[in-house]
């Protein structure tokens, strides 16, 4: 279950984040496969963070801030320190303080009061190229001006790293281990900042290129394989798929309607292809056992971002994979409906009428967020949609599915 990543990004999607002091609960530790870092209980200054490997310490302190409820440290790693002086910070303090406490409460509920979070290993750590740094500057310039109305000085971003890590969370009730990827970027005079995205996604959306920004590269790692090793046999999980006869009204039932066709999520890629959807040319010709690839599917004027996962024990083609992540790009007239009738443009009243007690509700400056996380044995399913506070209409829908 990708609970850890969900907790790390839960508040990153909110418009503002705030302080709740140092009364942290739980424990965070770290041990790289190549190096261990001493935990420093004092506030890390910008000068100290600029030392060698301090970007890794910053990443670990960021994880610690989120999973122990230290929101002042969290906001320092997410946004320029000048944000702490804005009206947004002051006016929304109580709401986000409650959200941070809710994260800790959820961790306790899921893992036990004695939960510990461990950065088990640093698996990738490379410096960003100047081209990648330009994409990062574009990212901050766009996000800070549109979301926070903060003027951004591009020259403050002087260096950065792309990092992947293995994170574990353990407690008396449950344990999980997951992969995390992020960019750790240095703001001159303001220390290290964290972006909860891989550099591939940032360069796809914010890089300087003439290509369609929605035609991003596949996230699958490039490998060389003998064509003879590609198995075209249809896996049993594809053969055994049965489409539902109706969408239903229970938003937690796992169904979704896309362009008039009802599916049970996760659905086979081939089901979408049979219904006229087309895979982006950036999808690989094959996906290795236990791997996944992400890009677009299109139909007429509609475009949806999906992840295809191969749960077979052999390398095969995308058509033999399951769709385990769905998030439409186009927010106008997207033909995607959740049980109960929730779709793009649904009102907040309609959203409130279909959610159950199993949903988590959060409140940010720009959006109301509704999230449902379901786990049974080693399977997790995640439903999330948001309502824009200005229009009071649903403006994003995301479905995810994980096998542990």
C-alpha cells in the first residue's frame, strides 16, 4: 500500500501549509546503503544545508516533518520562507494545523502509536543538469505565481538533485515499504526545497521543448530485451475480467464510466482499446514482469493519462496489462463518471451527497479534497476528486490501484 507516499503528498496538493510546533509524534530514522546521516534535532540553517550531502538530510527532515506533524518545517521545505509572512499563512493556520494533526492520527490508526518511518536507502542521487534546472525554475514560476501569488526570482535556484529512496514505515499494527522519487532543489539564501515529482514529469510539463506537453515520455526504464523473450500469452487476470452491467451509486464500489462504457477499475488496457481508445506512441512495445509504464490514451478530442502495470511473471505487451492509474488531462467535458454521478463539473453539493464516512475530507485555500483509500490483504485502491472553491465544481478526478 502506498500510504507513505500518500501521506507525503497529501498536503503538497493543498494550497497552503502551516506550523504546528515541535510536539511531534512517531519516530523517523534513516540509513542509506552507502552512508548514514546523523539526525539533528535543531533547525537546519540554509548555510548548513549547503554542505555536501545536505540535500539528503533535507529530504529526510522533510519526510520527518510530514509524518510527525511539524508543519513549520514542512512549509519551509516546500515554499519560499517569505510565504510565512503572507496573509494566506495567517488566515489558514488552523485549517492546515488540523490537517497536519490528521496525518499523524491516520498514521497511528494505520500502523499503531509506536510507528517509525525509516529512509532505508538512497537508491538514486544525481545532480540535475542545467536544462533540468530550467524546467524546475519554470515549475516554480508557474506554481508560485498561480497558486500562491508569490513573485519568483528564477536566479535563486542554483542547483538540485534527483533522488529516489526506499522508505519503510513500521508499527505494531502494520508495516509497509515503498519507493519515493523527488527533486531536492537549492534556493540561494533560503535552503533546500522539495518537489514531490520525478524530474521526468517536471521536464515533460515545464521543459523547453516544442513537443505537445501532454506527450510525455514513458516512465518505464529503457532496457534491451530479446524479442524472443516477449510472451504474448494473455494473463489469467485479463481473461477473468468481467465488465459491470451498471455504474451503480456506491462511489466506493470500484466502477467508473468512461465515454459511456462502464468498467471495473483496474481494467485491462485491451478493454479501452476495444472501445476506441488509442495508446500514445510513447508507450513501450513491451513491459517487463512487475513493471509499469505511463503515458496518454486518446479518443476523439479526449486525452487521459494512465499507468499500465504488468502483473504477469513474464515480459509482455501493454495490451496484456492492467490500467492501474487514471487521471484525465482535459477538464472540460471529460467523459469520466464515478458511481453516484460525480464527474467534472459536478457541484460541491453533489459531491457531499455521495461520499461515505470512509472518505477523508481536507480543506485547502483553493480546493476541497475528497479521498477514499481501501485495502484488502495486499491490494489497495484509491479514489480522489477535488472541488474548486471558486467555482464550487469538481475539477480533478484520480483513480489508483496498487499491489504490495
